[in-house]
């Protein structure tokens, strides 16, 4: 439960920091409706948090279920459980977009 809370907190804080950075730090062209744009971005942030946090928690719990099961049984893992446990950290980066995938969208040429 503590790990889930830590992951939720890290993701929520990260999303809020990106929102704040994009709205108040990064220079943008003058918009006649900047307030509306911020409001739409805030709604998108809220929708993201409402969907992504529970989906991510459920997905992570499902992927880690075999590991948690043998740990709860207080026994030594068999070979496949040991292999799954050692590979678990490698799967998380594989399920996220590669670094730099948004670079073409953000770089000025």
C-alpha cells in the first residue's frame, strides 16, 4: 500500500509540475484567450489524473500479482517466480514511451 501511495503521489506531483511549468514558465505567444487555454489544460490534467492513476495502479498490481503472492506465502520462490521478480523492474521502462519521443513536438527548428 505504501508503494502504491508513493507512486500515485510521484505521478500526481509530476503532472502538476508539468502543468505549472507549461503554463507559467515556458514562454508562449500572446493568446487572446489565455485564461480559456489554461482552464482547458487544467481540465485535461484533472481527467488525466482521474484516469491514469487508477488504471496504472490496477495494471501494476496485476503485473506484480505473482511476485506478491509468493512473498505473502513466506516461502522461497521457484525458478519462474525468481525470474519474474528479477525482471519486474525492467518491464516498467519498457511499458512507457522511450525518452525523447515528444522531442519532435517540442523542439524549435
